């Protein structure tokens, strides 16, 4: 069954639906899974989960669940390396939201961090939601 956000955006996970709905609530313009070129990267491009337009500039958001799965984690770490090579940095123009399989999703934590995007404040590390 697809995960569908309030505006009709179809996402790959429930966590991404929460992010879409919070971005809508905050009235932040975004693109879902845009193509982001990563020269020298594994594939030449990646698809970050979100590209968000903020008053301070563009911020990319990556939602990472299933962190306990070793194969998934290796792929996500490769993706983060590609992003770094392409100029994205956590805390500067990249937000990573990490969700553990064992924990419940805390949308309030995600909301507060997204709200801070509007005023140009990014968390310095991964957001554990």
C-alpha cells in the first residue's frame, strides 16, 4: 500500500509522509526525491528524500530508517559520502533524520528541526526522531 501525504505526495515510507505533512504545515516549499548530481559518486547522481527551499537557501533532507540493517546502513553511508563530495554537509545544507526500527517516530522532534530551517538553523548532527 502506498504512503500518501495530505497533498497527495506518494512517498516510500510513513516517516517521509510525516515529513511531507510537516513541511506543508510549515509552508516550506519542497521537492520530493529530486535528482541531485554527485560527480565522482557511485551512480553520478542521488535522490535525496527532500529538497527544501528556505529563506536562507536550499537544504536537502535525508530520512534514514532501518539503520539496524547492515546492508541498508552501508548504502546510506555511501550516499552520505557522495553528498559530501558534492558539497552537502550535515548542519550546513543537509539534514539527516535517523529513525531506528525499535523506536517510535517522534514527529514533534522532526517538527522543531524543520521549523528551525525556516530561520536558517540546522542541527549539527543527525536528528534522532
